């Protein structure tokens, strides 16, 4: 019998309430990140989320192009599909940014998280 790592609540369209799901070790919830927003009737703009995640990856850069991947897995998967980072599905605790990913990450960090010079 598999040991359970954690339980998460998941919301599904049309459901009257949240559903409790028990996840075995090594399995990640793919629907948990947007549950709160969906409960409040918000439309999610994943491009804006991806831009913020990419900008924050620039903040955690080390070894020139590696960044800690402690971000939303779905966003990391989308950034990989866009060719901005290497495949995040590995045992490494960091992800490698591509040349385009590095350029865009710095640009987004400056745009989203810095104040204009006086």
C-alpha cells in the first residue's frame, strides 16, 4: 500500500464544493494553484503569471543561467513549452534558462519589479 504524502483540496467546474484528494509521494496536484481564484470567479491570465514567474526566476539566478525552480509547476511547464527554460521535470532543484529566457527574464524583472530611476 502506498504511503500518502499529503492531501489537497481541488475545485472542479460544476462541483458544489471542494474535493479532497490524497496524493501519493512523488505525485503533484495539477489543479491546486488556481483553486482559490476559481472559487472567487476570477479569470486567470496565464501569460501574466508566466511573465511574473520568469521575472522572479531572474531574481534567483546562479551559475549564470540556473534558477531555483520553487515556482508553480504549471507555469514552469508553460515556460518550457515556450522555449524559455529547459525541461523542469528533473531531480535538480534548479532549472536552466535558455538564451531567450535569460534575456526575457531580465527584461521582465526590470519591468515588473523595479522602480524607474529619478
